[in-house]
């Protein structure tokens, strides 16, 4: 199921060791295996669970999906999709991961462009780029790749996305959609991917970047006469400043959209102004395009 390599302990770790390592209670680990088959463990001669490196990788993915606010059943489906070697995008994911391990930025861009040519831009982003980056992030967290690999792969992807924006057709309207991270959020790759999609839909965009202060966002709306603003926040602990930024721009004229793992739970979206865009980049672009081009 997993493509993870390199068992740190050949005989595998005991369940309590895994619980301590991942911060997941042992009963939860047993429940995930029993209910969802994540992971399927081998047994010692005494019948005790033993966890390989690939099993640990599956559990990290599961833990992180649950930490983002997903129900365990939904988290399991997400992990299955990430690890399904039979899916149409999986061969390209494996090629991208190989290019990442070999520190070959040109090969990373070639995989992404091949995916765009064969699958279309939306699927290339949703089914190849973003799952690959989540996998690399998991590797980095677990110490199975260093920060140089993560940075190189991210910068290669950014270069490809920037090129896509540069070759997009002229926008239908000059006023741009503003794309910003919340005031305490750092990760912009998803916004850069959304910018590429919107650009090819005929919409101008401006990426304000990481940690966009509320006052900067409000000033940018006034300066550009933006018809729409997208604010993304990924951590629940950083959600409040992002909501404050949304509130600040909601009454100034543009349509307001928001996304990110901080808003996955319905409860986390209560009282937030604007439209939640969901987890799919293609779906988010379609919502924004329909709202703006139909007015």
C-alpha cells in the first residue's frame, strides 16, 4: 500500500513505542487498524503488533488528517487515496517523488507538465502536486528527507506554477483577485496553484503571500479595487487572525472566500463571513470563476 522505504528497526516497533513516537494513544492505533486497515501490521512470534517504517508513514498521514479536523472515516479515505498505487495519478506521483529524492528540479517540473498535458491542469494540481507535497512533508517530519529536499521540490513547483501564470491568456477583467495567507500562516503553495488555475480561467490575480497583515489586505483591496479576496489559514491555532482579516474586508466591497485546514470542521466556519472553498483547488477555482464571471 505504501511506498515508504527504510525500516529504522528491522523487526518493527511495538505499539507503545509507536504511540509515544506519534503522540497517538495505543487504543486509537488499534481502532484505526481494525476499522480502516491503517496500517496492516505484522505480528511477532508472541502475537504482538510490530510496526514497520511504511506502517509508521501511513499512521503519520492518518494522524495529520485527523489533526486537520477530519473525521477518522474521512481521514482514512484521504490516506487511501494518497497511498493507492493503482490510481491514475499515482505513477506520476511516484515519478515526482523520485525526482525529489534525487534533487532534480527539472525532472519535478517535467512530471508536472506531463500531468497537465495528459490529465488537465486541475487534476495535475489536485491529484499529483498537492499529494506529492504532503508526502514529502511527512518524510521531512519523520526525518526521512532533509529540508533541502523539501525546499528544492517546493521551489521547482513554484517555478512551474509561475510559468503557467506567465503563459495564461489575457484576463477578462483587469481588477485582480487577491490571494493571501492569514496574518500568521506561512504556506503559499496552494495559493500559487489557485492563482495558476484562475489565470487560465481568464481572471487576473495578485498573490499577497505569507503572513498578510489585516491592514495590508484592506489597503490592497482599496488600491486594486479587487472584486474578490481569498484568505487561507492552515492551522486551527492561527484561525482567529485569519477570521479577523476576513471580517475587515467583508464590508469593503469585494466578494470574500476562505479555505485551508483551519476551516475544515463545520463548527470552525460558523460566523465566518464569505464562502468556504473546500479542499479541492479545481472546485475552489470553479466557485470563484462562477461568482465573478457571471456578474
